[in-house]
């Protein structure tokens, strides 16, 4: 039976696959992060960040973002992909239920168990064996408040434990497990298992919603390949 959609500050990473770190960035840190992201293009729904030197103070173990990842994955945690999502009235999209299934690597090297391959914004992406994704976590850093009408992340609690699901089965899992909304204030960080089933609605009414999303892994390399990194 479908569970009700509700606020989700009570979720935990171990049990549900997602957890809120409220006010992980104070107002000064939010301002510095905005400055670091200011030169990125704003004409696309999602901007993949290939070079993130300006983000390192936030992403290393002593930073407010990397420190959260390290608390879960240990000192070997490293940022392996970053995307800025900037929804506005003119760029107000929705995203259906899915699992993230690709990683970003330095170069294409055809290897059993890896594929298909794609290139987005000049970055080489590949679908790896799913266990690599199951060991990863994703952090979403909120620069704008996200209430129910401002396109919050939707997650299916517990779905991070189900492995790689055929796309035809995902709707049934959502109906069985239900969904939760990951509401946020400016400066909040949501941590979730990269393998979790998730989605997002368009904002209604349309307005700005900026989220820096960063994937972290503690694996030195993704099998025989090399992380592109941030």
C-alpha cells in the first residue's frame, strides 16, 4: 500500500537510504559557495562540473560537505562527480523515478562489465557494475529553501537495498514502498545512498531552486578505470 508523502527529517541513511544534515552550511559558507559557483553557465538545467578547484575547501575532509561524506565512508571518501542544478521559472523541469547508474571516468577503456558509454559536457560516463554505485553516497547542498511546492527531491525509502532494478519494475517498487519528500532550508545538506530510487517534480509555482549535487566514493578506482574526479 502506498505510504503517505510527508516530511522526512526523521529518515536515516542506514534504514531509509537518506538523511538530513540541517544547517550544515551557515550563511557565510553559503555565500562563499555561491561565489565559487558564480562563473558556471546558467543556460542548462544541470551543469556538470569538470574542474572544481574552487570547491575543494567545501569538498575535502575538513569542509562542510566532504566532512559529511567522510563521516559515512571514512577518510578515503573523495568527490567523483559534481552537478549544479539551477531551476528557475525559465528552466523548470521534472525528473521521473530512476536510479543513478553512471560514473565519470578519465578515459574510455572497454572493460567487461562496464557500459554503455556516453559523453556529457565533455565528461566520459559509463555504467559500472552496480556494486560500485551501492558503495557510493550523494550529497545535495541547498542554496535555496525547498518546501513542498519548490521541487524537493523525492525518494523511495529502503530502495537502496534492492540492487539494480529493471526500469519496468521501478513503478511497482514506488507503489509498494511509498515516497518521502526531502524538504530543506538554505544551508541544509541531504545525504542519500547513490543507488536509491528518486525523482523530482517541477516547481509550482516556478521559482529558483539551486542544488549542488556531489557524488562521493571511497573506492580508490572504479575497478580497472580511473575516476575523473572533481
